[in-house]
């Protein structure tokens, strides 16, 4: 599927950058101030990596090491990139396949911008369906298998799961809540 729009049409030309030796606290402060979900890690004009809010949470905060880590300690160094002349469909497919939301844009080995999922969806919202497909598949694994009993579900009164719900006064209720009615 081609959209006719190129990555270069949607990318940010001057994304937020940070030095590798900056603390995660200062990085998070910068991200909050600039309202961005990622920063490019840059030193001497070269892109060394990318750091996202998810990286900070999963690789540092959740492990209780955020106060001791610097950007370079948890940044993603193995960058997935895309060329500015590629179609936006290629970018969103790459993001979906690698489960990422930020793609550095490279032209002839030189960094020229950053394209994010949000950037793409702003200019081509129809590509949202491609992303939803992967999320639905991933979420389906977390859902209970096909219901064996049509009357099972969540009680509308207590919020607990029950294998046998009955409709009482237009409300789906578990046996325990039915007794209390």
C-alpha cells in the first residue's frame, strides 16, 4: 500500500537531542519540558542512539536504578532507520514490525530528521488501522479463550468475574449479588 506521502513530508527536522553523559533525571525533565516521548542521543554531530520514555521506565525506573544511570547507559544503540524518500506506509510498517514509535531518518549516511508514529498519524490517519491490527493480536493473547458458557462475564454490581451471570432487573449479576437483591 502506498500513501503517496514520503517520510520527509512528515518528519521533524530538528528533534530534541541530548548528550550521552546527561543524567536520566535531566533527560526526563527535558522531555517533559519539550513534550516529547523520545530524544536522540547526539555527540559531536553524530547520532549515537535514541532514548524513549518507555526505555526510562522499563530499563531504569522499574529496576530502581534511575538515579544512578545516565542516558548512554540505557539508550537504544541499535538504531532502526529509514530514508526520507520512503513512503509513510513503509515507516509505519517498520515501526509496527520492530515495536518502536520513533525512527531516525537518514539520507546518504547522514541524519536528517526523526519521524514518529504521532507525526505519521497526523498526516495520514488511515494508517492507524495497520497499527491497531498488531495491538489487537497482542491483546488477544491476554483475553480469555472463547467463552464456553455464554452466561459468563463480569458482574455489573460487584465487578467480579463469574461463570454464571443472570439478568435481574436489566443488570447482569453474579449468584452472590443476586442473593443480595
